[in-house]
């Protein structure tokens, strides 16, 4: 429940630092990336951590025992990519707003580079994620011992 508050504090600290004349750096950009990823993947990451906590400390089901194949796996990959797209849109929006707010292209060049590199990563993720739709992950053959 504190995650949105931490996200907001991180954003405010980044903007204040930049308003005081700092040149945008990768560290400032990572703050925007973190916020985008936190919003897009936050619930999923917390659920993942909960499953592993239950397994390690409470004797719950092994999260690794349930693997997806075929259409189910392809569907999971596509959903993951759409979450990545949402993270990109949110994080890049924060970066572009900060570029506009600061109004000095020389000080915000790092943000432009981050948006470009992240865009390339998003395209690569799209190719990989949607390739499972055409070439589904197959159930491995059982070993004969």
C-alpha cells in the first residue's frame, strides 16, 4: 500500500533535483522507469513474492511446479508484453514531461536516450513475446532413465 507513496516521493525528489539545476542523468531516468514498472507490474510482482514466501516459509505449493506451455504460455507472454508497453508509456511520459518542464535539451539529453533505448528493448520484447503465438512452447519430452 505504501508503493504509490514511495513512487510519488521518488518522482518529487527527481524533479526537485532537476529544478535545482542538475543535469539529467541515468539515475534520474531510472526513477521514471521504476515508476512505470511499479505501476504496470506492481501487483504481479507482489503476488509473485507472496507465492514464493508461502513456499519457502509456510510449506505452500512450489511456484516452479506449474509451468505453462502452448497457447497458455503464448497468452502469458503477450500479457507480459502489454504490461511492458504500459510501463513504457507511463515511464516515457514522465521523462517527456520532465524534458518539457526543464526546457533545456542539453540538460535532458539523457532522458531522450533512455526513451530511445527503452523503445528498442520494447520492440525486441514484442518480437520474442509474440513469436510464441506462431511457435508455441512445447511440453518437454519425458526422459527415459
